[in-house]
C-alpha cells in the first residue's frame, strides 16, 4: 500500500509498561502554519514536553504498576521524516494500590472541531488503582474522573508550551473497499486524507475501560 502523507502532522507515541505488559498511546500534533515540516529539534521538544507533562500531571493518577518509559515522534508529512525522542529516566505511577490488572484502562474522549457520525478520537490510557473504583468496580470514582480529565489537559498543555505553534489533532482518511470473493469479505484500503481536525478538550469517562491483550501458551 502506498504511503499516505499528512503534511504538517507528527505522530507521537507514549510507551511504557503495566505490570511488565507493554502499553502505548498514539497522539497526533499539527503545526499551525501550513506547509511546514517538523524538524528534529521540534520533535524532541514536543516529545520531552509530553513526557514531562505526564510525569508532572499523570503519575499521581496511575497505579504503582504503571511505568512510562519514553515518548517518540515522527513527521508524517514527508517520505523521509525527521524523528524525535524524549530524554530522562522512566517514571512510575504513585497510587499505592491494590493494583488494577494490565487490561484495565481509563477511556479519554477527545472533543474536536468536526461533527460527523461514526467513531470519534479517544485514548485508552493507563489506570489508577482499585481504590479509584466505585464499590461495584465497573466505574471510576467521580472525583478520580475529574482529576484524570484535568491531568490529561495539563499534560497536553505542557507539550504545547514545550513546542509552541502546534495543536493536537486527529486525521480522518478516505477509504476504498474491494470485494474479496475468496475470503468472502471486503478489504478496506486507506486512499487519501479527508481532513485533519483540531482537538480542543479531553474528557475521561467513568465506565471502566479494558484492552484485550494477546496471550499465548507454550506447549
């Protein structure tokens, strides 16, 4: 499949572990000025800002079994892109526990300037501890949800401050569907960029989020 370039947009991946299981959240940022590519120094600053913002605002909302190791970035606008990475030691969450399982997440919905039907941008982010759950253990406490929303917003504000002139965004694409009579399904292929929408707010959701992780068994 041909590479689909998204001018001015950088992809940033925050990586870590939850009880030794890897996790990653993917975010996108766009430059305010059209036609500008990302420089290595800009990506480094953006990654470091997001990493520092998470350390300051999110680790107090994450369980002690959560670690954040690094943030890496790449320019999606050119075929031979610049890349960047955060610096500094990995850090762990500080909520004392008992710990949540590695599949547990906090779902954060991204509010955008675009209105359309279908799925909207969201992130499945690292959890707190079980003390952050309601008695039925299927929702996060209201106070925790409010704190998480504020923490995520402050984390992104730290990234914007570290690399001025950009905003968080979500890219939407145009797809082509091809009938595959052998496998009896339609193959979905990304063809072009439809639009890049700005994200202006972040709202954590009360219902418990989960991520199904692949498992394998020896023998």
